[in-house]
């Protein structure tokens, strides 16, 4: 899901005809999942007091792989989060459930013809429904979407995804469905950029 498709998703949320939830809250659930590189289930547990803007990180508590974990808050998203949580207390998304969110994702997938949200996960062999925002931001970092074409190295992406341990890079490669070629390509570009700087 490239950034422009995320924008389409956010614009289509009112068409879900939400009764119990505000459009702005659903949009922020998706945006936080994207920018903070979180699973939807992790985003739904966030509380106002979890955000530490001085350290640019958010406390996640117990996650799928860690007993205590944190995620990095990108500077580009700090002000939007501050504005959203300014008048809130405690849990940011009270009443939200995984099943309801999954249904919204399926409806939006059909509305906007998003393959990752319309194909069965048994066919894709990937967690493409509630992991889509997490995977998308990581791939945007890999392809240099937010840094004028400068691609993030695999170790930075692994850290953002919170993949740790001796096999962290391999886990990241499998998760994003990329191999060594992506890493080699990044190094090749670094060398080319150095050569250009020397020539200048």
C-alpha cells in the first residue's frame, strides 16, 4: 500500500457508514498503525500516557515478541499525534475490536479494489489484512519514499519493525518478502552517490 493508497483509504472511511465510531478515530487508528509501524492489535491498546515525545517513542508494553517493547515516533507524525491526543485520557480507541476493524478493512478493500485486502491470506501466504500498514511503512523506508529516494538499510528497517536477535535481518527479509538483492541494491546506490560527491 503506497502513501497515495493510504490517502484513498482515509478518504473512503466515511463510506463505511460508521454508527458507533467517529471517522477521525478510525482514520487515526490506521494512520498510527502506518506511521508507528504497528500491528492493528498493538495500536488499539495505546493509551495517552504511552507517548513520550521527548524521546520520540511510544510504550507498547507486552507485544507478540517482547515482554516490554517500544516503537519509534517519526518526527513527521509527532504534531498530528499531539493534536489528536490533546483532549483525551487513557485508552485512545475505547470500544474498538479486532473483528470490527477486520470487517472495515475487508469493506474498504472491496470499495477501493485493494488486492492485499481482497485476496485470502491463505492465497497470499502473508498477513496482509491487519499487518498492511506495518508492512507498507517498512517498504516505503526500503524504497526511499520519505527521504528523497534515500533507502533505509535493512538494519534500520529491522529496528523499526522491532525484529531483534541474531536472525533479525532474515526475519525482516522474510516478513517483507525481500531477499539479499534489495540489500545489495541499497549498497550499490550508496557507492554511486559517493562517486557523484567525489566528482563534484
